[in-house]
């Protein structure tokens, strides 16, 4: 088997030599006069000129190696390092997205558990009326109007209430938002408009919409 491969290799090299041999011989014969002239000129040079020519040859060789060997290797290493750094940044971004997704999933599960405690008889209207009466007083609760419920997926219902507060201070606004945020179920303030009352720079009117989700059953 080895002998067969050796014979194939020998025949291959022989075929290449038969194809390129004549061309190389013709090229060598064509260049021989120029090479002979160059050798004759070199022999006629003074020792100092020969030394200078050798030095120039070495310098040219160094430039050739620098331009065609060293620089390509350096550029390749820099490109490789930049590619690795880019992949590392992309990996960091992916990890950050995964962490954000897992955190949002945990928040969603917590919100669903808290929503399940409300049950189908949950009343956002009653919950908001109770907490705002405690935080700002019934006199400052100008209006509170429930909007039609909206059915969501997976047996959830969205409740929405529009309300207005009148002649309240900044502290009362903060107390009202705190009370809404800390209800037994998650309640989001989807819109909030605060207007300063004319003639009294320390009193405000507030309009906001609150939204909550509960399980149907």
C-alpha cells in the first residue's frame, strides 16, 4: 500500500517536472545574460561599494519582512482581539437581557399571586375610595368614577378608575400616591395630571387614572 502511494507521488512529481521543466529552463536561459551582467558589475565594485550594497540589501529585506510578514500578523492579531471583544460585549448584553427577562418574570409571577388574592369580587373603586379617604380626606376627593372592566387573557380582568382630588397640598398628593401603591393588590397609576390652583400657590388639583388586574375566578 505504501509502495503504491510512493509510485503515485513519484508519477505526480514527474508530471509536474515535465510540464514546468522546459518553461523554467527557458526562463533561466532568458535571465542568464542579465544575471551575468549583474555578477560582473558586482565584481567590479569596490569593497566599500559591495559593503554598501549588502547593507542596502539587508535594509530592503527588513522592510520587506516588516511590510509583508510582520504587519499582516499584527493586523490579524488586532482584528482577532477586536472580534473577541465584540463577542464579549454581545455576550454581556445577552446576559443582561436574560437577567432582565428573569426579573420581569419574577415580578409578573408576584403580581399574579397578589392579583389572585383579590378574587373575582375585587372592587378597585372601593379600595381607592377607602385609601384616599384616609390619606387626603373625603372633602378633597372631588370625584371617583369606575370605567368598564376589560377582560384579559388567562382569566384576568383589568379594572380602571378615574378620580379627581381638589385643593390638596404636595404632602397630601404624596400620601395619596403612597396609599395607592401599598394596596393589597398591585395598582398602577396610568395617568397623572397636577395643576396648581389659581390664587393659592400651595394647593393643587389632581386628576389620575388607576388600573388593577384581578382573577375572574
